[in-house]
């Protein structure tokens, strides 16, 4: 069974009140066996216009678990606080099946990093060439796919991605080493630029205490 990921972009208007939402939301996440991957970590826009504010990403065991979390009475109660203290865009997407994660030289034991792509494909046949070429560059940096273009569902807001792709890396440094590498910039990315447009952001993962 594939995991599911809830991705949230939050603009906070009342930080004090939003703290109350975070406390209640954590209870609902725990009940659904969710895990924070990103919780407001530092992010950097690498391509396009991605007006991210506070990025949050939560992994759930399945789409059903994620939908159960969102529909639960506990989270619906928390959501009223969030709506009163912020505006949000939320998308739910299914991940790829679990796979072995490669180790890169100098792998960090600190915060992981996530690179999110929102891709509009113009030429799918040519894009297939990009997907074949990009895989070695990802693996060389210790990265792996979490999401690879699966169907998504917009839960809130006006963000409706074309094709969502998410990579996980052992650190921000590893993610940036992949993105700015000559192999990617002068190889795979040149093909992607021929056949698609993209918005890309890298964000630091969460290493604090998880719901327990």
C-alpha cells in the first residue's frame, strides 16, 4: 500500500491563535498514524512563482487514513481555529510504493529535505526521456521519489497542481547538490525545459517531536 501526503501552504494572520490549532491538529494526526515530514521549515523557491508561506507536509499510511484524518471530528474542530487565524491551500496526493533509499557519501543525520515540483508537461514523449535521465542524478545525491505524478485532490484553496513530484533527500545540502549539479542542470533539466514548465521549491524537513 502506498502512503499519502497532505501538503499545506499556510499564511498565518494570528500566530497566537494558530498555536491552538497546531496543538489540536497534532491529536488528529496521531489518531490517523500520521507523521510530520515538514513543519514550517526554511524553504527556497528554485523555479517559477511559488508564493509559499508556511509549508507543512504530513505522511499518512494511506489515502483512506489521510481522508479519515481530514474528516475527523477532532480535526474539523481544529480547522475552525485554523480558518480563524490563517488562510490555507491543501492538496492530498498518493505516494509511490515504499522503496529502498540509497545512501550518498556524507549523508546527514539531521533534518531531511524535500524538493517539490509542480510540472506542466507539454510533450509527454520527451518528458519520458527526462524521467529516465534524472533518476541517476537523484540517486547520486541520496534522493528518492515520494510522489511521482499520482492523482491528487484539492482539499482547500486554489492551488491545483498539474503534475506533483516530490523527492526526499538526506539534507538540504544534498537536495541542492542534486539540483545545481552539472549532471542535472546541463543534462536532465535541459530536456525538462524543452517539454514542460515547472514550479520548484526545496524545504527543510521536520526533526522535532512527533505525535506519540
